[in-house]
């Protein structure tokens, strides 16, 4: 049964439209029904929300196409009640991340089943999130729109970009978001300013033996891998590529899983 009171973190998922000044006028779902999706959800274990309130129903998405729209997210989660979609921007540019508020806590489990499913030609990662993270993202968007952060004088955690800049380099980079058709020669061309052999490129395969959209590249030294980070979020074909400093153990583990 569904819980009809307040959530553990003090808000109701169906209040989000008002908080974001949205107009919900299409019945049970914010976006209405969208035909055409063949994805079948697997029923999660039964829950009982009688004795204690459930968590706030929000998930975080990463790896979205740069031209993604709210309608695309609604189609991606076809069959679920979408209350709000908040796209995250960094330095005025879409980061490829978003928060999605759902109608009920039980739907979070269904949404998580879409993890690493494709939206267009990109696979999207879906994570659990919290009301506080969603509210913080709203505050950041409002602050950026006004030309500054509302908490610009307060200490804050490092952003993913700052974490990349401060990460130790071992000469290995992890690539994420590769076209599934990309070969080693395409990656050599992507890093054409550096001397690379195809033996230094390791394309990660999924459990079915197909390209997963990730790869690892071994550069001649740590200085080269750090310089190659300038290619972060540049495009290969029609997709933007994310780069992350990596290390031998992570590379070996990822490559061995795909064998």
C-alpha cells in the first residue's frame, strides 16, 4: 500500500510541481501517457509504509544527451509518474545530469531498473537521490540564473570537475560515452595530439560481449594523461566523451569483467 502522509525528509513528491512553479494539468502524470516504449519493469519486493514514512521519491540521472528534453526523460521512464525534471548546469552549460521526482516512493525501484539503458545513442545511469540533493540543485540553478551562488561564501564539496583536476594521474584515463561503433582507431584519432598505439587502448565490453561505451587509454606518462584531460567532454562522432583519471587496478578489473 502507498503511504499517504509525509516522507521521511519532510515533503511530498506531488508538491514539487508547485515548488518549481510547474502547472500540473494532465491528470495523474505530469507529462501524460507516452506510447511506444517496450521496456518491461520487474516488480520490486513488496513494501509496507505503515509504520514509518518512506523516502522522498527522487532519482538522479547521469550521461544524458546534451539535446535532451523533459519529454525525453518522460519517455525514458515511460509508465511512471513524472512530477518534475530538473536539468543540472555547470558554468552555464548542461552537465548531462538531471534530477527526476516521481509520484510515489515505490516508483524509485522501477526507475532504477532503467540504469544503463539507452536514451538515443547514449546509455544513462540512474541513481537513488535525496530531497536535500534535489533542493540543493534547485538552489544552484536559481543562484546561477541570478549571476551567483546563494551560498558562495560557504564551504562546499568539490564538484566533479574539481575532483578531476585534483585527482592524481597515473598515465591512464577512463573514457565514458563512446559510440558503440567506435574502434581503437577512432580513439587514436580522438587523441591525435598524443603518441598512442592501439595496444594502449582497451575497449570495455559488457556481459554480452558488446562494447559498453567505456574504454581505458594508457598514455606514455602521467604528464600526457593530465594534458589529455583537455579533451574532456569533446565530441567523437555525435557523442561527447567524458574523461576520468584512472589507475591500473580499475582498468584491469573493468577489462576482465568483459571477457
